[in-house]
C-alpha cells in the first residue's frame, strides 16, 4: 500500500504520523513546496523502531515520487486565520488544488484521492474536474470531523464518554452544516430525550463554529489533531475494505435530489473509494437545511467560473 500526502503542514504531517503509527502503508510519501518536508519525513521515519512500523517514509518536493500511489491525501493550501471564513480561502486554494490535481493526474492516475483543503466541498469538485477521475475516487473529508466535534460537545454536556455518543453531521463543511438530531443518540437514547431543545441548539451552534473556536485559540492556522484522525478513519476503511458508513463529501448525480455538486452525506467506504451513497430518510426540517447547505456549495462553484 502506497499512500502520499500532498501538503506536509499541520494536517498533512499529523496525518502522515498517524498513518505510520497505525501501520496502514508500506510506502508513505510527503510532498510539499518547502524543504522542511524532508525533515518531517525523516523525523517520522526515525520513530519506526519505537512505534514498530516498517513503512518507508519519503519527504520530497518532486511530484514524481507519488507514482503508483493507491491513496493520496490533499492538504495543500492555506488554512484560516482568525476572522476568516473557509470561503475566504477560495481563490488562493483553488489555484493550488488545480496544480496538485494536474500532478496527480500525471503521476498517479489510479489513486483514490481524499481532499482536505478548504473550502472543502469546492476543492473536492475542482479535484474531480481537473483529474477527470471517476467520482467514486475523489472524496472530501469533513463530515467525520464535524460529527466528532458534535459528539464531543454532547459528551461533555452529559458527562459521558464520547464513545457513548453516536452523532451525524451532513451537508457542506461550513456554517450551513447540518447536525442531524434524529440520528444522534447517547447510550442508545435519542438526543431529544436527554437534552432540551435550547441546549441542543446551543451545541449545534458550537459545532457549526467548532473550527473557528480552535482557530481563535491557535491564532495562526487551524485544527489538525481531530482533522488528521478523521482523515485516517477514511484511509483505514479504504485500506481494510471495511465498507463502513461515514459522512463524507461526495459528488452527486441525482442522489438526495442534488446534481453536479459535492455535499456531505453518508457514504460506504471500501477498496474502491465510495462504494455507495447510502440513502437515508430525512425529516422535512433536515432536508430544508441540506438544501440550504447545497446552495452554498453551488454558489461557491459558480464563483469559480
Ligand atoms: O475538515 C477539513 N476538511 C479541514 C480542512 C480540517 C482542517 C484543515 N482544513 C484545511 O486543510 C485548511 O483550511 C487548509 O486549507 C488545509 C491545510 O491545513 P493545514 O493546517 O495543514 O495548513 P498548513 O499547516 O499551512 O499546511 C499547508 C501546507 C504547507 O506546508 C504548504 O507549504 C503546502 O501546504 N503547500 C503545498 N504543498 C504542495 N504543493 C503545493 N502547490 C502547495 N502549496 C502549499
């Protein structure tokens, strides 16, 4: 299994570390435009005798090294600074992601690509269009992160472990994301049974602003520990062909009534990438919120043209 990570900044390097520690790859390539990538790769490599992985880790500025990759993670691009929305990154990051896509197309045309760069749903769209890859092989990471944030806040509120919370957040990765209350349970009980409406609304709001909360603490740059965990959850499902269902940003051609956009929906992941977009019954309220979320992405795509 060969996995490449494009962009060895905070999310890219922590993702690489987790991939190595979890022994998910035989070969791990980190690509960046700055020389420090070589140091990061070597540093991860030097943990092998302690962590017990036999992965070969390479850091490079040369895209040729990604040749033959099975999976490629794209984190190249700028992160948010305090006061910025994800959409503020659109112009700069679309240029970067286009370049990355051309290199992936040239050197690794059989790879499954997981896009992380923001604004996520639009960057995934650009990756699909620029590579011309099948839609099942270009997937965006966001829903898992938004979901784990929601679960964290619920667990904290109820003083239970996050493992006892099963949450679900759909929609685009931004302020219009859609935490699905009906699908969220705590020790098997519906969220509305254990928390009142106002409290739930408060936690939903905190989830919507979860990324900004971290940005405001870090001052420079955005979250990377939970994001890298989220990426690795997807990689694990693909490498192990687990067919696990998780919320990912996927290209839609009629599913849920949407076409021509990327949106976060429940997806079955396996060795072919997206194996199925799982159709779920949604309440009218949730569907309306999802429509709103889809429109945000549509407007962002229109801005590209
Ligand atoms: O849920 C999600 N999808 C996200 C998305 C969660 C967390 C972070 N999210 C986004 O990922 C964030 O808004 C950014 O757009 C990306 C990467 O975030 P990160 O925090 O890792 O940013 P860094 O630390 O600035 O790293 C970016 C790296 C940096 O090392 C640059 O030199 C490199 O990208 N870069 C490139 N690498 C390769 N090729 C090109 N062209 C390139 N341009 C910049």
